[in-house]
């Protein structure tokens, strides 16, 4: 059991939310990967892009006034803009399985997604592509147990980069799911933020700008303020973006799914300092398939809470790699 607002809620597996299949694929040598969330029946989907440097595919389809109501897959990928090629592999897999929007002459899979920058961590010439996207789909439908940390889109994720990679810590992918009555809500988040990750229950940094020599967090917000007082204004930061997806068995319209995605960003703001910067492409999708009726504001509040926990788990499960220290090592 876990509490939200003092109320006990039941923790469940993300696989307990019927209608979704989730899979990872990665290159552990190149340190990059992707994660795919499939809904063959089509999920009502919304999105909110908050960061100033996003990399996304087909998010305009999700605007409330546009035609398409349901999406067949969302992908999260490393590789920066190169990683958008993952979507082609997801489309091929779904087409082979006769999944898609019936356009009479063809069934067109509706696939949307977002990417993060991890090129500075491993081999920048190897990025997630259509083959890796296809493999993630294969892994999803084979019901391989879903791992966290240095897997999928979290393989090359890092956090706390305002002083460069020498002071960064390892990020990763985190998952959290809960049930209240018949309502189920889950989040899967690839944590690759520019700032520090904070545990809001203690207000303590658990991952971020870290000096390995003195074994101390240097606090991203303090470093940014020091740049102002020292007269340093050049923007030379790169390599960021936290991306993720909320899934639920609630009944949502597309407009409501967009609103839940917006509220879910509160989970980023509570755990990442700073968050939603011009140097991040922070993006959250919401996918809904089900008939459980609930107040939209309450669903959004729950979504923010599961995002918050998924962010913490993303760094807590991340292991040291290539000299980038992970949470279990400090």
C-alpha cells in the first residue's frame, strides 16, 4: 500500500491494466534504446509538451480539434531526433498484425512518440532505429517482464548536467501503477532531465549534479544562479529531456486525455529542479482504454502522483555505467 493525500492506495503491476503491451529494446554497448507502449484496439490519447527543446512525432494529431481519436502505439526513445526512426519500425510491426486506422486502401497504424538526447553517453553513431522499434514491439507482445533502470529509453539517460557529464548521474526508466476501486493509473517515465531529481517527501536530492571526489551534490539551481552572479550567460547545455506515458482504464475523451497529460506534468515539477527548461523537451502522453468513470481532475491528480513515483524509481533503479554514477552507488 502507498498513500496519496493520506489515503491508502493499492500498488499494482502496470501489466494489470488490460489492453496495453509494453516492451523495451536497447543496445547496451552503444548505451541507447527505446520503449514502446502498444494498444492494438486503439487508445484515446493526449499529450502535453512542456520543454523548450522537444523531439516528437505526430503530436499534432492529438490536438483536441483534429480528426484522429485513437492511437495504436506510443514510443519513447533515445537517440535525439535520429530516434524518431523508431516509429517506422513500430508501424511495420502493427501493419503486419493488421492494426491501424482503416483508410480503405490500407490500415494505417497511428504511432506517436518522443525522443530524448543520450548521444553523449555511449556511441553517438549508433541510435535507436526502425529495427530496434520493431524489436521492442516483439518484446512487448511476448510479455517479457518489464524492467526498470538502464533499459529501453532509459539506457543512456542521465540527470544533473549543468556542469557537464563529469558531474552528471545516471538516469533511467521508472514505472509505477496504482489502483483505487476499479480505477487503474500507471506511468512509465524515462528520466533524462537537465536538473536534479528530488524526493518530495524529504525535499532531498537523490540524483543530480554530483562531485564524486567530495561525494556531495552541488545543486543545479545554485549552479544556475552562480552563472548569473558570475556574469556567465552562454547557453552551452545539452543532452536532456524527460519523456513518459500515463496509461489508465478510465474513460477519457481526447480533450480530457490532453488535460490529464497536462496535470501529470506536476509530477515532473515536484521531482525535477529545475524542470521544463528551454534545454529540456519534457513530454508526457496519456493513453486511455476503458470504461471506468471518474472525475477528470482527480484522475489528473493521481496521474501526477504516479509520474512522481515513476521518476524516483527511474533514478533509484539506474546503475553506474561508463563512469556515470548511479543512485545505488552513492
